[in-house]
C-alpha cells in the first residue's frame, strides 16, 4: 500500500494523470491520509509528510489528521504530525480542537502533549466551551491544574454558566442562568 501511495503521490505532478480526474485523486489521497491518522500508521503519515502534503487538510467535518489521531488515541501519530508542523490549534466545524478530543476520550498522555503546544488554554469551541471545561465535565481533574498552570481561566463560563471549576464539582447547568 505504501508503494502504491508513493507512486500516486509522485504521479500527481504529471499533468496527464491529474487531468483525468483530479478531484477523485484528491479525495482518494485524503481518505488514505485520514485513515492513516485514525490507525496511527506513522510510516504512511511519513510518506505524506515527505511528499509535502498539506498537514492541515480537512475532511467534510473539518477534522484534521491531528484531531483524528488525538481522538483515536494514536500518540505516535500525534507526535509525528506535531513535529512536522501540524496546527495543534486547528478547530473542526464545531470549534473543537485535538486537545478537546483527547480530553473527551480520556487520552491523558496525548492531552498533555497537546497542552505543551502554543495554543491558548482558553480557546473556545462553537458552544463556548474550553478544554478546561471538558476536563471538568469528564472528571479529568488531573489536567485542570496543568491547564491552570498554562494560564487557563477555570472560572470562565460558557453561555449556560458552566465553568471548569463548577463542572469538576458536578454542577452542570443545562439552561442559561436567569
């Protein structure tokens, strides 16, 4: 499969092949790329990196390979993508980041790796939630201190009035405060 992918990536520069059906080729490459991230296939990801493939390519939901690797617990793939320059702050269509996905899934080692990047600890998703709010909601309390040390505001609230501190204490608001 890797040999086929290398051949395919190499052929993209040839006009004759690209003119046949460039969108189908692009879609196939994206499928291979995102599948490699989900599976943690670092040698396949390395092929994409070496070929100069855009690391922050997005699928139909706005997921990047880094978001998918983090969500699926693929630590080695996360490390390789970050080392190659993947954007750790990238957000999917709902505004969620790789860090939020790792926290949601309980991938603590990956979450700690992503916390070491230059992303704002108070980056919000479309619902106004931060990574610290995810950590509080999913009882990943060991991450709250690390997020606070990085500068996260544990008392910042989402539109419903939830904060990381309240969520960690089991206080979940489902309607906006009056």
